[in-house]
C-alpha cells in the first residue's frame, strides 16, 4: 500500500543517454554510474553514442560544471568507474589483435582534465577476461589476469595501484593447493591490502586470503558452510561479499540441496583481519516450508518452492547491524524474452552477527529484453539505522519511483512512498536504475522519463521533506 506523497522539491534537467546491452544480463560490469562527491554534487558516467562515453560533473543544483569524453572503439567496453580524493577513474577493456588489456583513464575532479591513458594489465585474447576492483574510498585499485591450465585457474597475477595510478606492488596469488572447483574474487582495502575470496572443496567452503604489500605472509581464514546435513548434501549456490573501511569482510551464502536444488539456508560469516584475526559464523537461517508460506502470503503467490532468488546487497549500519537483501529475478524464456524481478527477501542481524528478523517485500516488475535489468529491480542505501530502498513500480495505477524505509534494528518496513515523478508506464525505457544515488538521507538523484508522449530522459534531484 502506498502512502500519500509528502511535500517535496523536484528539479529536473534533460539528460542524454544511449541504452547499453550487456553480454551478461545478471552481472553488469558497472552497476553504479552516479557517484556522490564529498564536497557536494556528483559524477555521472553516461553512454553517449556507439563510440563515446562521457564523465560529467554536476553541482548539487544540477548544473554541469565539466564533461570529459571517453572514446570507445567497437572492441572496447567500460569495466569500472570510481572516484577517489582528487580524480575519477574509468577502466576500459580492449580486446583486439590477439590480446586483451585493461587501461585506466584518470580525470581530474576539479577541472575535468584527462591524464594519458595507462595500461594496467594485459592477457591473451584466449585467456579469461582480466578483472579490476577498487577500495571502498576509491584511492586504491587492483587489476589482475588469470593463469590457466586447461579450464582451471592456477594463479592470479595482480598489480596494485594508488589513486594516481602509481604501481605499489606486483603480487601473484597461487592456487596450486586447491582442488578442481573453486571460484576466486579479489577485493582491496583502503590501505592497499588485498583479500581473495574463494568457494572451494566442491562448493562447500568459504575462504579469505589476505595479501599485504609490505609483508610476504599470507593469512587464511576458512569456514565450511556446506556439507552433509541430515543425509542431504548441501552446497553453496550464491554468495555476496562486502569489504568495510576497517578491513572487515562480510560474506553471505545461500546454500541449496545438491540433489534437488531446493533452497536450504542462508549463512553469514564475518572475517575480521585486525589484530590476530577472528572469524564469526552466524546461526544459519533455514528456508523452511513455513518460510515459503510467508513468501506466498506476502506476494499472494502459489509457489511450490523458492527459485531464482539471488543475493544482491549486504548493508551495514553505523551500529554494525547488518541487513542482507536477496531478490527474485529471472528471464521469462529465451534471450529475446522479457525479464522480471519480484519480491525482496530481507534478513537482519545485530552487532554480534545474531539473526534478529526477516521480512519479505512484495513487488512485480517486468522489462523488455533490450533493457534487461537496468530499469527494474531496486537500489538501496543506509543512513543511520535506516535502510532506504528505491524501486520504480506501478502502485494503485500510479507509475512512480517509490521509497521504502526499513529499521535495520527491528525490521519494521514502512509503506512505500511515491516521490511524485509520474514516471512513464508504456513498456519503453522509463527509469535507469544505474544512475540512482543518494546525496544525503533526504536527497537523491535519479534518471527517468516523465511521460509516454516523450522519449526524453530527465536527470532528477528529489528532496524529500
């Protein structure tokens, strides 16, 4: 049920954006294309044409102060976007003439001036695609390539850079001690320390390996989240990690029964590498028949089992309360069929990583295949002890952007509140989720199309009273 719109201020300016088509609908490479700035205002990365992106800086009043063109050839794509203290970085992936590489385009935050393009890592076109990750504050990044044997990853060769793209360290992460099945992902802390997360032992164990730039020792912490329970073989189906500014990592894992694919449980682990290093394993949350009944009640559905539910966010409050969010998302058929996102599953934990509440938020969004999940789904953030979730929905025949507030301590969900944008509802692109960002708890930025009579997108600043 939607609450009446409260008095608020909306300012809009025209916005130029060309839709993008991802090679992987479920895993976009750049999901956040609006980045707030500490001194006010924000940056936007926009796809302008088939051969150009642009990074643009806006004032808090939507005045564009500069625009920096980022040319892209047919063999290139954007793999990363972040800003630090003094400059923004755009990561460009190129694949041609038998080789692929990642390069960084640095842009001065004050002037929009571009530095020379810098190559970060290179690999053969036959190899797995190189990767890149930023620290939470944007002042460090790690770029890496994979060393393969047959189809198996044997090592990762990484280079660590600071915000000015000065190389701090070359490092190799060796996996010769692992078996045939594991899935590595690299994270980097604000101090340049790297953390490699692994799902190993036939998708039953979560591990984190820490690599420091000034010390050759590697610290490893591992925990089994799968195994045999009551005669059922349980393995990891989906994971989500987040790294905090204090170099703690949280990991959530949805586990399923190997034989049936039935959802079994949600597990949460906190890896704290400060001091001697500690690991906290929260009590699991079981996906029981009673939970499925709760989902059907909340969504007015008749599902016989949980399906297509994926982890999407791990949000941590100032008091160290944690909210894990999972979303149901799927394609209705083949590659040219519509995509759909449905209910959100929320799980709350206190500061001691003990489960305290869970909730289901009903929604039902559909998009044409060309737009995929860019306009549907949700965006979420945390201010104080409140989680804000933004969706574009049609509620009571009104198509709008809606905000829901959730108390991270108690799990109480306030009814959806419309922002009064009158978003178009004609099966064409009406809202681009990637550009949604909060400047503060009461002010957010979003890109939407106001009516079906116009194809023009608008950049909106919404101040909620």
